[in-house]
C-alpha cells in the first residue's frame, strides 16, 4: 500500500501535507526550474526533536516560486520581498565571517 501511494504522489506531482503535534509539513516532489540532484546538493538539515529533516535551501525555494509564476507564489514573493532580502544580506555576512574573508561588499 505504501509503495502504491508513493507512486501515485510522484506520478501526479502531488503536494502532501502532514499536520500534527503543532507542526505542519508540506512535501513537494517537484520544484520548477531544478532537478532533484541540484536541490539535494544544497539542502539544509533541520532537527525536529531527534529527527533530522532535509529541506531545500531557501534560495532554491524562492527561485522555484519565481520560476513557477503561480498567483499564490507571486503573492508570497511580493509579500515577503523585504524579509527575504534581509535574510540574504544576513546570510552573506555570515558566510564572510565564518570564512574569515574581508567584510562583505555593500
């Protein structure tokens, strides 16, 4: 039964939502503009309790939403544009600090 369900999800490129214990998880098996290997190589790992959860990088998620161009994605990007820009600035600063390179360009 699990295999049949998995095959149906993949064949229909379905979004699977799990909701429980105060945690909502969306599982998408397709990202516009990327291959699985590309996204997997840049994944981030988050710990939920004792479970390691691989997640696409924020940069890949944002780029995929832009490539998909759906109304809900355009709304998300417009609504969160400044916050995403600020996260990008912080992340670039962290990379420079961690690698002990000169100050990031301004």
